[in-house]
């Protein structure tokens, strides 16, 4: 997320500091990167469970022809957001991102002016600006949506990292 919003990342880092020092955060990231890149390492779902514990919720969901499980964990930094992992039959993780926590109100999205960094999830923007067209992201943790401003008809591209809005670009 620092690629798009370095100031917000720095603010979030300072918010976490009472619970973890910068050195501890860097060490946690180093260990995570080592786990992800280890040859013959754990699968994605086992990694998440070993780091995050058992999910707070698990829901069976149908996406197209695929039945899968949506596993969710609350987040420390954003109490209104949960980390969601979509697991296909057989245990393969095919999606991982932030979603709105159960019962947490999402933002009111009426115009593109309401789309502020870190304010909305992919799902919220897609619903508010339907029909939104998915675009290919630049990395596995990145998504983009082509949307149209309802008040002006102008096209925009909403870019997301880990499912959280990062920036809005003219389309």
C-alpha cells in the first residue's frame, strides 16, 4: 500500500507503535516474506492459519459455478475491516483481501468525490458504481475497476491493494 499511499502507511505504522516497535514490524515482515518464499513451504491457507489463528467466521459461498469457503479474520488496524480468504474445494486459496466487517457501516458512495483512499472496498465501489468493469491488476494483491461518475458520466479507474481503495485515476 505504500506504493500508492506512503503517508497513510506511515500514519498507520505510528498507530501500531504502542503495540509493536518499527524493528518488530520489520522482523514480522521479514519472517512473513521468508515463509511465502520458502521452497516447499506451507500452502497459503496454512500460512494464514499459522499467523492469524482460526478464522472468526467461515461462510460457504457460491461464485459462478464454484462453491468455496470465505474465511474471515478481524484486523487490529482497521476494526471495520476483516481479512477474507476465499478457499476453493481442495484447500487452494484463490482470493485474499479486506472486506467490511459484519455489521460495520460502509461509506456512502454517491459520487467519485466520495472515493477517498482507504475508505472503500472493491465490493462497495463495484456496487455503488454499477455496472463497474473489473480490470486486470498489476500484481496478485491488486485490483482495478473501470467506473463511471454518475453525475458527470466521466470514466475513472479505481485502484485497490488488498481490496482497499488506494487511488482514483481518470479513465
